[in-house]
């Protein structure tokens, strides 16, 4: 009975301890102190101490001088170097008055100097508050004089410019990706609606519709794989292994020989050992997109030549293929996602416009140099230069 009563009585249950706040424990957050006030205190203290030193140096000679006057008051007073001089009381009063007047002067001068130095920082703060994801065009533009603060402002302007370019590229990419994915989905939906609306559809018609649906589904699958490859390439290299470009090219070429034969494209390879460091999957994706681009955007009878070699401290992968003539002003545009040449120039409507964008992203992730040249007779010459990574003998660390 006792135990039951004790457990049921409210007073017998130990109350839970409330969580103590900072105010209860006596730990108050530090108040925010103005940087200008701290700098003003620093500058004013320096000015005040300098004033004390100057006043002391200026008053020392007067402590040993006195004013003497002739008895008949006919001659003007002259100063001599002997005598009692200025009394201690007068010197103390004069010094106290001078130091009292120096306090507001030092504070005002320190406040003015600190404000002038902090003016660029205020501009940086105001601009940073005004900038948002939709207002990245604004810049600091601190101008002159060229000092550490204006250098900081220039660095921030460059950072904002890169962020603006990144946001614009992201919006452009999302818009294009949405359009590319919407087109096959709309085609698939139209195909299914037309097939279902046909009351006289037989097995052959349904089979044909299913085959077209599978083709559209394969198109979407390849597009998603390309988007994933681009995203993985832009993320950067997460593993660095020793890879031989010649071995990777040999592996990739084996899977494209039949496609090249069907299209009437002659493949030629000149593969010398070219050892570098990087992610094997990303480098294989780079090689596959170069070869696929060279076969897809080619005219039969055409040719594609691929070369790997080591030159000094670099290893080189070169792909040269025939095809339609490409203007020089279109080369940089081809490195952007979903960018294709006009149909009247290339005559090709297939592809997603992601091949060279993936190549560029993989090259940047591996700190490799990518060079694209339009051949006068048609086609492209593409060269990727990686850093040479010599193979270490077994047992070496």
C-alpha cells in the first residue's frame, strides 16, 4: 500500500529539471561592438599618447626659464636661462587643460579616420545584402585607391561574376534538359493515345506501336545516361588511378567498329602507350563521346583517326574525323550542353548535343587541355592533353 500511494502521489515524483538558459546560468551573449568604434578607440589612444609626448617635450624647456623686468620698467622683459621658471602649479594646470582639450580632438580624428577606412567595407556589406540569386548582375566597383580593400572588392566581384555565369548556365541547362525530355515523352503519349483510339487495331498494329514506344523509351534512357555522365564529369574526379589511354581507346573502339562499318566510316588508330592519372570511368566516357561524335556527325564514305602518344611531360589523345564544314565561330558553342549545328549546315538531327560538353567537363575535371579545330575540308580535329604519369616500378613507394 505504501508503495502504491507513493507512486501515485504527485509530490513524491521528482520534478524534471528545466533546461537552463544562458541568462539563468549567467552567460550572456557578447554584445555586438562596432568595428568603427574599436578602430576609433585605437586611433584616438594613439593620437592622445602622441599628444602627451609632444606636450611633455614642449614643456620641459620652459620649466627652467623666468621672465625678468628692469626696475624702472623702461626696458622690455627678456628671458634668461636661470631662475625658478614656471611654477609646478601653473604647469600642471596648463597640461591638464591641454590634455582635456585633446580628448575630443583625438576622438573626432579617430572617428573620421576609421570611417574613411571602413567606407569600402560598408559598400561591400550593402552590396552583399542586396545581391540574391536573381540579382547577381550587381558589382561592388570600389575603384581607387588600389589597396587591400579594393583588391578584396575586386576578388568578390570576380566571385559574383562566376556565380552569375554558373546560375545562368544552370538555368539554361535545366530549360534545355526539360525540353529534351519533354519531346520523347510527348511523342510516346501521342503514340499510345492514337493506338488506343483505333478501334480496329490488330495485333500487328499494337506490335508496331510497342516497338515505337520501346524506341522512344530507349531515346529517353540514353538521354538520361548522357545527363548523368555530364553531371558526374562536372562533379570532379573522386579517384585517381593510373590509366593507359591506349588501352582505353582499344576497349572503346571494339564497341564502335560495327556502327562505323554500317555507316561507311573507316577507323584508323595509331596507339602508343600514354599513361596518365585519373578516373578510368570518366576518361572512358570522354573517349566514347569523342568516337561517337566522330561517327555520328560524319558523312559516308568518311574516316576517323585516333592517336595516343606521350610527348615530354604530357600524354596526348587526338581524334580527327571528316564531316560537314564547321565555321570557326561555332566551335565554342559546341562545348555547351544541348548545342547542335543548324540542320542546313550539318544535315544531322540525331544526338543530344551533349557529347562535346561531356568531353569538356571530363577534361576540366582532370586539368587537361582541350583544343578543337575545324578542318578546312570538313570535320573536326580534337586534341586532349593530360599530364604524364610514369608507371612506378613494383616495390617503390
